C-alpha cells in the first residue's frame, strides 16, 4: 500500500509538470514543524506507571500541498503528510503511543539512513462548482462545532449552496468506517449526515445552526462508549455564534444530543453491587442487548478583548457525564464523542502544542464529563515577539472510579518569536497543580509538567 502511495504521488507530480501551462495552474504550499519537548508525571503517581508516561523526544511533521487549478470552476486538491520521531525505528506504537521495543520497520524516516517510506494522504479531493453549488468530493477536512463534534480529515462529500452573500446551505456526508466489504452491505459501517446553514447577520456577526445524524452499525464505532456498543443512532442539534464588536470578540456554542444506542448481546448479564461501582462496572451493570437513550449536552463560551499591544481572553465549557447510576438507569449521559473529535484547550489537560498523550484523569481533546474555565492574557512588546499566559481550572462533571472530581489548576506560558521571516519559534512551559482525579489510584502524588520548543514554517 505504501509503495502504491509513493507511486501515485510520483505520477501526480509528473502529470502536473508535463501538462501545458495554459491548461493548468499549479499551486504549491506546505507546512513544517519540529518539536523538542519533555512531559513528566502524566500518570500522576510514583512507580512504573508514572515512568512509562514520561516522554523526552523530538519529532518532525512535514506537509506538502499541491492543487491543480484546471479552471475557475474546477480544482484538484491534495495534501500529503510525513511524520517521524527522531531516532525511531519502531514498526508501530503500543497502546500508550510508545515505540515497541525490538520491532523495526522501514515505515519511519527518523532513524539512521532516513530512508523510510512514510507518506500519508491527508487530503485528495475534487473541488468544483455547478451553478451556485460548490462540491467537494473525496478525502478532506471535516470540522463542526469548533471541534467539539468533529475536527479531522476524513472522506466524504460536501455540497454548499450559496443563496447569497449572507446565507450558505452546506450538506455533508462523511463515511467514518466501511465494514461491509465482503460482508453484508451495511455491516460495521459508520457514517454521518450534516446540514449546517451559515447565516451572516452582518459582516461581523455570524450564526451557524446545525443538525447531524450519526449512524453506526454492528459495532462499527470506535469511540469513548467502548466495545460494549453494537449500533448507534444519534442526533446532534446545535448552534455556533460568532461576533466581533470593535476590540471585543465573542463566541458561543450549544449542543444537544439525543437518540438511542443498542448494546452488544455478547456475554452474560453482569450484576455489580453499588458499593463496588467503578467506571467499567457501571457500564456492565445492565442487561446486554438492551437499548439505551442518549441524553447529553454541551455548553461553551469564549471571548477576547484586544488592547492593541495586549489582549485579555478566556473561555469556559461544560459537558455532561454519566452519573453514579452509570447506564443502569437506561440512559447514556456522557457527551458523545467519536474518533474525529478534537478540541484542543490547555497544554496538559487538553493536549495543546505537544499533543503526544493525555494526562491521566483528563478527557484530553475529547470534551466529555468535564467542566473547565480559562483566563489568559497576551502581550506583544515588539512585532516579532509575543508572550501568552493562561490559567485553567478544571474538574470532572461526575465522580471518577475513585470518587474524585478535581483535576486541578494549570498554568501555561508560551513565548512566540519570529527568528527570520517565515520561521517561528514557540517556547512553551506548563505546570498542573493537580487534584486527586489526576491519578491512577485516586491519590495524586506528583504534579504533571511539560516544557518544550517548536520551530514551524508555512508557505
């Protein structure tokens, strides 16, 4: 498969350069970054578990973009990505993201020789207009609700009907998983359908209501609900609001989820006494094969006040979680997330710039069962330098398996400097004054912290 990917890329570039200039406009671009960083105590405890969570590493990401603009109504868009960890020869990471000791492969290019085959296709789609409707068909980016619902590359179709400058009507179909090849046509499939109008009340005020229907069949969904799920029929109804009023900008998001989830019939009924409840036990204490109701919601708000050389900014969000009854009351109350959900917030608790791993206890960039608030400030003493400081407070909405909620208070500091025109250096430090929910045993002993730098450029 990787050999085919490299061959396809080579053929694409040959065709691009061979075609007459009058018939095609070639547009190239890209992004590159290298990160040097360390993450400590992300397990929150002493001992072996804490040691395996420590990371001291350097990694590089390269993205190359090529767009063939055939005419004003037709483009062919491609984005390729190459990632590696410096010195890595592992065939694949383990479940924690660590290299597998003793397993080697030519899939990485960060080892001696740097000749691995590791080209990923992030985007490859046709972008064309038919009258007032723009179509995008193929592998592309899918973002909805600022990342609370989705923010990831995937494959599918978009049709965006431009009614006028103040109203756009997008229809989206995304195929998250095709499990029916060689089987029943719909077995283990997962897909999403979205209608998301964009309404400009003025050039500075925008409202985006949306409805998403998510369907997964026969265990085709890999998400936070886990392997006990058989099929999902989930509706998501929400709205985004964005406004700029002079120096002040404001945004807000509200999402309600409803529908039904059927549980796998495999295995026997497991009865667990309430006194012995853990997160895993709560999900087992039901009759398998039953259908549960999905009843969740999320609220988020944020804003920024621009003071010229400085700014003050903040945000807060609230996402429901499963209560002490777990699923035994016939409902799933934890805000529903899938493998395409990515909302980055704090550096440690929310997988910021160094998004290598989750801090134990936090839900990371999949916002569910959590309440968090942020207040920060930015200062730009000169054109090439900016300093940003943030404080985050966070706790779980419902108790974890150790009857703890407090995630703690996180302090983040980022210094951004333009080394030369086009090349940026970020220096980042973060420390979490952790609560007992940041622990593998309910008793936090060591506070997580991280420090690192990132060089980046784009063109």
